[in-house]
C-alpha cells in the first residue's frame, strides 16, 4: 500500500516503480 502513497507523493518515482513492476 506504500506504492499508493508514493504515487501521490512522487509521480516520477511511481513511473520508475511501474517499470520495475513490469519487468
């Protein structure tokens, strides 16, 4: 659930996390 907070806090960081999740 921390990812949701990151999404609201940092959009750029979320993009990086999304890429990692995709892999």
